C-alpha cells in the first residue's frame, strides 16, 4: 500500500507539505485550506463542484447565514434591480414575481410581496406592507460619494441631509417600495 497516495501526495511532490495553507496537487478533501483565511463560508481551494449554486451570471455563490432579513416589497423585480444595481447586493434566488433573495457581506435579504409572505396577514388584522423605520444598515467608506451617486440615480432619500453624530454620519434612503435603508460611515 502506498501511504503517500493515501495521504493525497505523490512521490515527486515538491511542495512544502508541512504548510497547511498550501494545497497538495489534486487535493479534493474536506480539510483543504480555504481561500478566505478565516471565513468558514469561503470556497475551498482547487475544488470545482458542479453542484455549487450559482448566481444569475454563473458565478459561485458564497453561502450566507441561515438568518435573513425579510422585506415586504410592492415589486420584487424592481427591488432586485435596486439592491443589486444600487447597493452592491448579489442575486441569490429569483422567484419573481413573488420572492427573491439577495446577499451582501454574508447578509441575506429576502424580498417578497405581501402575498408571497403568506396570503393572510397577522391574526390582529393588520396588513403586511412595506415601509416603517426598521431598516437595513449598510456601512460605506465614502458616504458623500454614495449620496451623490444615489441622488443622480433618482433614489428617494428620507433624510434630506447627511446626519452626523458621535459615531459617524448617515443618510436614510428608500427602496422602490418605501423600505428604509441606512448608509453609515463611521468616524475615522
């Protein structure tokens, strides 16, 4: 029995095998180092899995948290365009016109129409609808540039000016259905 072949190496393997960051030739085991140093969701190096979920452009999806934020929207397609086109989210699942999932930085945002989230509203008779002041909070490195870009794109702002406080500056914008999104830049 060839121990080197069992361990995934080859006799003429000249790579430094004691460095766990260096994958061995042909290594396809679950303990292969990941491309993202400490990211447990990063894809494994050297593995091409035909069963990997892919976005609308064919790029592999990074697994997101099993926790998501649900926004009720009027138009799922318009919400997809807004979040992917204006705020840098990536489309994970498109089941328009009732549902879609987008993600950014490991956060999963679920977009659904009131009917898509369940035909019946809560037991108290209130209707599920977009809006309110609970909001998605996104950090940015250049709030001023983002504000200019979003204003030029015709995005609706809830706050007319950049608001500054002890921790940083923020603006609140709305998605096409009126859901609040806060853009925040920390004090540097």
